[in-house]
C-alpha cells in the first residue's frame, strides 16, 4: 500500500459532505482491491441485504474489468482527490 493511498483512505473520511451512493460504491470496490482482498474469499450478501449486494456487485464488476491492485490504488487516490475538490475537505 502506498503512502498516497493511505492518506487518501484517511482524507476521504474528512470530506465536508457525503459523496453520492455511486461514488461511495466506487470507493468501496477500489479500496477492497487496493487492500489486496480477494472477492473469492468474501461471503456473498444475503438476499435482503440490498446495500451489501450493491457493494459486492461493484467490487465484482471491478474485478471482472481486470482492475489490478496498483490500478485500484491509483484510481482510489484520484477519485478521493476529485471528491475533495467537489465536496470540500476538513483538513
């Protein structure tokens, strides 16, 4: 994990406003891949866990798209940077 990624993971918690659901899902999927977590080892969410399913599906989509750990770190840092500009940042 790069220092930039670790800083972005901390900074995202200090945005002035909460990102949209789509932005949060993108952050989640990128974070999981960048963190080296394997979707094959994750439990599938239950039928009525709509939020869990959305997160799992986003993660799976990124895996299917071939996003590597290094790609995910870079994209996560870039996304957090754009969210800091869009929503403001307490830091």
